[in-house]
């Protein structure tokens, strides 16, 4: 079982009705019956909290839905209520995971912006 699957199962035990659609995306209902879209990301290498520009766009255009972003680092898990997070300007992010570094765009999030923070 992946961490993403475990998070969805725990939320469903708490009254949510979520279904993992893709590896990192789930949709369903909140305990209050509202439509919900959640993106889950796990970062085992870095403590910085980052949401990619493409993930942010997916959540931003989920009109009328509760939008959540779950981000796990080695020390903490964060749950961001994206409907209420104020974003800054996108920044260039470089990944050096292979011979050819890849450039992506994303946003840094602050731990204080998280609705829920859980220490591992």
C-alpha cells in the first residue's frame, strides 16, 4: 500500500468518501457532502514544501469543489486547504535527479499556510 492510499483510507474512516483516481489524485465527498478534489505528493528528499504549477492549475480550476493538497516530507505531513491559500509568484525549480537537469515551475508553500500539520 502506498502512502497516498493510506492517507485516503484514513480520511475515509473519518467520514470522507474519496476514491484514488490516479496515483496522486483523489476525488469524492467531504464529511459534509461537498465535492472534493485532492492531490497527494510525497517528497522523501527535500524539506521544502512545493506545489508544481501544473498541480496548482488542476486545483485552481476545480470550481465549486473543496480543493486540498497533501504534501509529505520526511519529518512532517501537511494538508493545505487550497481554496484559502494565497499564492505568490511561481519560481523556477531545478531537478538534478538525472544527467540532464529538468526545469519546472512551482510555488513554495509555508508550513503556517497548512490547515493540518502532522509530525512523523
